[in-house]
C-alpha cells in the first residue's frame, strides 16, 4: 500500500528556494526581514509545491505561547563550570513558573547560530519575549531586535550597550570602586585584575572603572582577560605573579577563576592572605567550601533572575520598561583577604 504524501512544510519550501527557513517564514507570514525579491521567490515556490498554511499554527502564532526565550551562545564546558548563569536561570525559571510561563532555552554554537534562532523565533512567534544576556560591544542582537519592536525584549546589560532597548543593569562601576577602595585601605598598592572575555560589554565597563578607581587612589593596576574557566584563572594568575613587581592582591571576574587562582598561587609558594589577597566577583556555595573562605563582591543573582522575569511579563502586558537596576553589590569580607605584605625593597 502506497504511503500518503507528506504535507509540504516551510523546510521543503526553504530547500527548494535556496533560502533559510526563517526567511521563508518571514515571507509567508508577510513580515519584514526579507527583500521583496526573496519574498516573491518564496511565494512562487510555495505555490508550485502546493504549500498551504497550517491553521493550527497560525492560530497559535496569534496567541500567547506562555514562553520566554533565552539563547546562550556559550560552549558547554564554560556553562558547566560557571555558577552565575545557572543561578540567573534558576531565578528566572522559578518566577516564570509562578505565572504559568516556561523558559525556552537554546544553546547556540557561535553568534551566527544564535542570530538564526532569534530570527526564527521572531518570524514564527515561538516565544512571547526574549531575554538577552552576555551582550557585546555593538551587539548584532540589539540591531535585530530594534527592527522588530513587536517582540518584547529585555537586555541584561548597561544601557550604553542596549541601543535603547529595555535594560536591567548591574551596578558594576560602584562595585569596582568599593572593591579597589577596600584593598587600598588594607595597604595594597599593586592590584591585579583577571577580567572576563574582552568581547563582553561588562568586561569593558569594569576595566574602565578599575582603571579610574586605581588612578584616583594612586594604585598600580594590571589587567589580564580569561574565559571564566579554572584553566583561564590559573594561566592569568601565573602570569601576574611571574612579573615583578607582582601584585599583592588580585580581583577576579568570577569565583571559579578566583578559586583556581588561589590554588595555583599556593603551588607557587604564596600564602593566602599573608602574601597575596584574593577577591572575586559574585558569590556561590564554592566560596565558603574552600579554605580560606573567599572574599567577594556579592549580589542576589537568583533575585536578579526573578526580577528579570517580572519585567519581561510587564513588557508582554504592554507596560513601559526603560532601565531598571539590579540589587546592589555588597562586600562580603572573608579570610582570603588581609593587610598587604611588606615586600623586599619597599
């Protein structure tokens, strides 16, 4: 018995047209995002193939999906060791569930894949709103979302990076000043910094704030960048401690790199905090599971996720959101920091 011919899908039309499925979806749903020539080509191919719209899908597209979309363009091994994102998603998901919303999470290998996913979600209405994280300087996602005001979006970044999109920012500049002043008051005159990836906008903002704070206090400051992993923290720490005059304190952009840095510093013969003070950004369970406990600039990351969820729901409801601040950082002093050592020649 011959099998029944399958219904023609947008993927069939995309293959026959030589364009992406997102472009086909834009064209067939009469949405902006493709040229008129591409639209005409897609419509012609769709007619030739006998494509017919899916009534159920169209009905779904006109209604709420009760889903918030997040795309993470990060390698799996980075996400597996970095607590910040997991805490943020925990808060986001927990709050959404209280409002009968779910989190649609996709992992993308690179920005091009992420852009394709976002284009598809916008074209098909697969989510009711988007959360953008890890924004870069001149981020392509910002330009895309500004072209599609019909898709509510919240960017977790400084407003200087959001291009006017609704944003929830962390108070990094104030936290940097507090961290540098704290170490300066302990007598540290040479401070190292191990920042996150230079492509991230918040790394650039923290770099500038560290430079300003160190200059104002007369502190010598060196900065290296790593990828948030233990390996990155180890390599940066070894380099900072191998160049004289070495720093007497190092501040890391996450706790993972700080813990790895503390371990390699000990292997190199440095006592923490007698010879070297170690300090980190953010605070996870690991910071008090190690000895000495790690001094951090902490914040309520789960709470930030919950707040982001509420803002996204407000945007879906048509409420105005511009720039909202996360809860401020607080200095959580523990045993990994202490008075600056007196070094030979000083």
